[in-house]
C-alpha cells in the first residue's frame, strides 16, 4: 500500500504543468537579478563591516531596512513558481485556485513518523559536512571567507542589523527558496532528466544562487540533501523544515559568539 502511494506521489511530482523550457526561463529570470543583488549587497556589506560601530539608532534603522528589503528580495523567488502553478487553474475560484497551486508546488501532507528520521539523518550529515569543511580550511590555511564569517564580522559594527539578517535567514529564506528550488525548479528538471541529474542540477543552482564561493561545497551538499528529501517524500514541507533547522543552527552559533558564550 505504501509503495503504491509512493509511486502515485512520484507520478504527481513529474506531472507539474510547466515545461522544462518554462523551468529554464523562470530560473534565468529569477537568478540573474538575484545574483546581481547578491554581489551588490556583498560589496555594500563589506563597506559597512569595515566601518566603526554604528550608533544604536542608526543600527536599528538599518536593521529595519534590511528586514523589509531582504524579505521583499526573497519574495522574488515566489514569482515564477506561482505564475506557472496558478496558470492551469484560471477557471477556478481564487481560493481554490491558490490551494491547487500550493499542492502543485509540493505543499502536500507527509507522515511525520516516516520522514522525521530522514530529516534527522540529513541534518546530521550537513552538520558533519560543515565541520569537515571548516577543518579542511584550517588545515590547509585556505584564504576562504564564508557568509557566516562575514556575518560575524558585521556583528562587531552592527549587531541589530545582524539579528535582522539572521531572522530573515531562518524564517523567510527557507520558505521562499524551497518553493523556488524544490517546488518549481526540481520538478521541472525531472521532466527532462533523471532523478540523479535533477537532484545535482538543482543543488548546483541552489549553491550558485547564494553568491558565496567560500561556502560552495557545503551549499552544494545542502542542496543535494534538500532535493533528495523533496524527491523521497514528494512533499516540500520536509525540505523547508530541514532548511530552517540548518539556518537556525547557524544563526544560534553566530548569536552565541556575539554574546561571548562561544569562541570561533
């Protein structure tokens, strides 16, 4: 019974209404502006991180701006997925149309008992990958700066801005990015390639989109784990949960360092 249900759900994953051509168009139109923004934001953040500590009032104002602006930018990941997911249901009432679009993008139920072990294994694998990569950087004295290191540097001059950045990373980014990469891109790639190719292709795009060359190997590994969960469970919820757990752990470690409880 379970195997029959899995086969049916996998068929539904392959039967999304957008084509591989539309997947490519949506991906290019989304990621090109995003990468330009990521490069510009990185240059701006470098300038901020190199200045003296911001006055509290200016830091709070900057944090509010970052919170609003980053949320809007993350929201850009939703345009292509919902555009293509809503199109087939134009004849339906708005509420029903939106409900069907969500289901098409992967917002379906899953067995918490069966999926929780997969999420835990993937989470621990990512954790070990992070530690191994950090050890590799230290052992070979590689001149690599990751996003986490940048955020730690930013926290010295703008702590409130740092908290706002972490808040978006934990609560907003997992939803928007998973809807785009695992809800839209991954099923689209499946229409023209094997499962393995789709998983690796989606993981590469996910890693590139972060504009963080120093963390590329780790981001690629995370992308594989998230895409695997999407394929194995036929639901987008497990990948959102794993994404939130991973970002939440990184945010917690950064906050502990900021508070002086931990040392890097």
